C-alpha cells in the first residue's frame, strides 16, 4: 500500500488512512475486528481523539501487540496545561501505548500559544520532551486559524476538511502546507456523507501527493470499499470528472458540513443532520427519513429558541437558524409527497 511522508514529521503513513471517530458507534468486538482487518490490508495510520468517547480504548485493544507497526494520532481540545496533560495521560492509557506519534490540538478557536507556561502548548512540549508524544499538529475548521497555523511554524501537521467541493481557500491551504513542509491530513473527504461516489473521491484525493485522507470507517463494507480502491486505483476519467462537476454545482457553497461544532442545541435539534436534510433526501436512500422518528426530529426546528448559539459556533459562518427553517419547509414538502414510500 502506498505510503507518503507526513510533512517534516518523517512519519511514513499509508495514503489510505483510517478515521476512527465512527467506531464509537459499534461494539468493541466489531471495532477490534474492523481495525485488525485494516492492519492486515496494509493500512498503518489511525486517527482518533480524546473526545471520541471509547474510540481510543477500542483502538488500543485492536493494536496491542502490533503498536510498533502503526502510526496513531489523537487530539485534545484542552486550552490549559493541566487539562491537556490529563488528556494526554488518558490517551496513553486508553491506547495502551507509551507514546503518541502525533498529538493534535483539536479545533481551537485561536492558536495555542507556545510561550504560555500554563497553556496547552506547554503540556505538549513537556510530554514531547519526555518522549510521550513525538510530533505536534493541529486540526481546524476555520480557514483563518488554519492559515495562521501554517504561518506560525509551530505545528508539524494540519488536519482540515478537504474534498472535491473545496474552495480556492482550501486549495491554498494544501499548497501552503506543501511549501511549509507540513503534513496535510484531510478530514471529511466525503463531506460528511453528502458525497456518495467513492471512486470520484478517491481519484480526486490521489491528485495531491502531500494529502493524506482519513476515511471515517464504521462498517466492513466501507473498509472493503477503500481497500479495493487502493488495490485498483481509479483514474480521474471524464466520467468521474462529470460526477465531480455535477456535485460541485449542486452542493458547493453555503451548505452544512456536519462538523457538529454547533452543538449542543438548547432545543435538542439534531442540527448536523437537519441542516442538510434537503441534500440527504436527494442524494441518499430517502425512505429512512420518512419515519415518525425523523418527522418528530425535524419538527423540533419549530422549537428553535433563536438564541443564535449555533450560528456563533459555526466555523463556516452559516446562518444556521435560517438554514434550519428552510430545511423544515423542504422536508415537509418532500414528506407530503413521499411518506407512503417508506
């Protein structure tokens, strides 16, 4: 399986990498089986986070005994030294390892200050000096923060959303990382599930030799899909280019990326799903959204408090309350026409 150098870390990771956020949703036995199958197929890079409930624990069990053969990155959203130290110690214990290959600051609103003795960066530096972490990176959803991270020179990698719906700003970040010799880790390569042509997504990513996509994997069929695409890489044919162009026209712009940073919602609205319902109805099997459960979930939008907390937290600057209201109108129209199809 093809490996590339992850920036100046000198870590050599498989171009097909395993995003371990989704294994929170499956049993430990299923997660261990899935991760071990990935290792057997040649995948050597696994990305998780302190905040992903039991993801680290499941990875730890799956990779015990073969730790030296894989690269693990994890994350912490801690802003102070004490909390960051605790998170790193928790990650080491859960992952059943004595070192973390890549520790990442998890989507900070502002860059952590390496000169603050009480800040999270101080914790990372201390743990790196002791050998518990080997490299320091950052993840983000905010282009300005990501650009500042590149310019700062303080981080060895950047993890940022990247797919074929990318904007000029997103492409500039990829090139900025190349020039700074920073590893670029691409999250949300399927745009939170809106993109459903895996071959097109894979072929698009393959164009960028400094980009490592981490595909979120929960089901065995998803793993099989990426393994098969890796064995038989699709060329970016005119047919796949047409798929990409169609999706860009339909989806690019102000749409919900389902990053989840809008949550929690005081009205218990499932914002990441509800805010992109129109696209989900068009682009995936819609019958599962025609249930009484989803009808009730969508109509929670009527209880919106208009506190604008979700809007203030959106890293993409979306007017989330207005977007939700439009999604409800679209859903009700679709439901009236199709609810008997379930």
